[in-house]
């Protein structure tokens, strides 16, 4: 069945499934969860602005592939992950659909201060049968209130890198990792951040955006003096 040019395809495109290693029977459950997520996103998008209207029809490559590529960069489970400013669940719900944070000792928390967006996150999480926990709070309120720091902190299209590092500092455990999806301004943001922070950075080209990059940041330490 053909879909409207303004609506996303109901089924995950084969090229997206291949790129995310979700093809075949082994990936069937994750594909089904992501298809449920996309359907919920398209429905709620008509009521509240979750993603750019011009990107709705391209949600599989523009958003799901973009966010799902982070799963391959996660540490070996169990892993506790915090997604900052989750908004439409990007990347948080996409990662939840792919099983990130599952298992004993793992977890995936999505932090979103906007009550309407948090309501969407809860509903999409429920429909998918996923395990994410939705925290309808400001990011600054989460640090210090959770049982233990996180192994990984993620974010996409939230803030410039210097601000992200300030927000993530108190959420990250010693030896933890930051995974941020960035665009063409990534190098400039890194240069600015290095004035205040010491860090080890690994850059991975985005599979979904020729100008995009994934920043894997480790050994984060604030400069003194």
C-alpha cells in the first residue's frame, strides 16, 4: 500500500533495516516496535509539533536511522543510559525499541521538561511495550536525584556542545561516555568546548546525514584555572 507523500511509510524500509542490522527474523521485534513508534509519532504530530513538519515523510531515514545508529556504539550491557531533552523520543525511544538499556542492572531514562511531549513519550513507550522510564523534569533537576550515575548520556538537537557538557557532567559516572549527534558545526563546538573541558573525542561519520557526525566523548574533566 502506498503512503501519502506527507506521511511516513508504515513499514521500515529495507535499507534502514540493513543499516541498523535489523533485517531478518532476529530484527523482527525491534522493527515492529519502531513501526509502532513511527505510527504514534505521525498521529501525535498532527496535534503537537514533535519534529519538523517537512521531515515527517522522511522520518525513517532522517530520524530513526539517524538515532538508531547510536545503538552500535553503546557499551556492553548492562548499561544505564540517560537521554537529555528527548522531545519526540529521538534518540531515546528509538534506542528503547532496539533494546538499549534492557536487562538486569540496565535502564534507559528519557528526560523531557515539556509535559505534552512527555505524555507522547509515555504513550509511545507503552504502545511499543518498551522499558524506558520517562522523567518529566528539567535536566538540572535530575542530577543527584537518581540512584546512580549513568554509563552513557545521549542527546540530539538539544544545545551547543559546551552547554551539553555542563548539563551532562553531574549525570555521568566515572568512566562513562557521552554520545551526541551533531551537524556541520561540530568542529567549532569542539574547539569552544576544549577551552573549558579536557576530553577524549572519537568522531564517527553519520550514516544518515553527509554533514552529520556522532561524537563519542570519554574522560571528561573540567579544566581548572
